[in-house]
């Protein structure tokens, strides 16, 4: 959903109040959800306010996504949520305009936009990306995949030696052995 800056009234725009909620579950449809397998918005709030040409956004979201366990690649259900305040400044903003921004911005995030309007899906996709956990595990003690034989060690015990760490050079060695 694209909103032009000219559509934002002086007092600001409450996007959900003015556009309803029907678009929310479809917001991220068609976007590349990598590194998630899928992601769906459950609820959002979004307020847009124009300060000169700067577009101040504040909002929140809750989404459900499907990620991949870092160790065994099993799918993992994720619940993502975040509150945010971001100031979008026009990409062509001159240095003369920049001075007061730092004062106002404080701890707020700053991003760029083209000055004409903003794609709401992009705002939220950026926030989803920021809310992704650094590590995704199907369970705390996931045993992962055996680097030697490829067995899922959560399901089967394999007969490989206890060495669980295999550096990149070990992989090369294995490849070379297979070639011989
Ligand atoms: Zn796992
Ligand atoms: Zn093994």
C-alpha cells in the first residue's frame, strides 16, 4: 500500500484508522521473505506525520513467520513483534537541512525515502528484518546434522566419530578423498 505525502493531513495520518484492516494480512504477500520461509502480518499500527519534508513514522507490528533451525534446518515457528519510530528523510535532503535533524532524531532510526511517498509494506518489512533473532533453533539442545554423514542427530544416532567440529579445510579433505 503506497501512501503519498500529499495524502497526509497536517495532524498526521493514522493508517489503520483511515484505511481499515483488510490489507494487513496481505501486506507482505509477494515479498521475498528470506531468511524466513514465510511471514504473515497479524496486526499493525502505523502513524505518519510530516515535519517539513521529513516523514515521521511510529508504529508496531506482530507477525508470525516460519524460520529454519540453524543446526538441523527443521522449520521453526517464530513470533515477531516490535515497536518502532523512524524518520524518513528525503534522499535529496541538502546539508543545510541536516542540522536540526540530529537534534530531533535523538535515538530514533533514520532512513531515506524519495520524498514523494512511501510503500507501507517496505516500512514493515524493514521492521520484520530488524526483529529477526540472531539465532534460530528448533530447541535449545538441538543436536543438528552430522557434518560427516548428514544424519539428523535428533532422530538417529550415527556411527561417525565423536568429532562434531569440522572446519572448512576438513570439508576440502573429504572432497579430495572422495575424488581419489
Ligand atoms: Zn534443530
Ligand atoms: Zn554421522
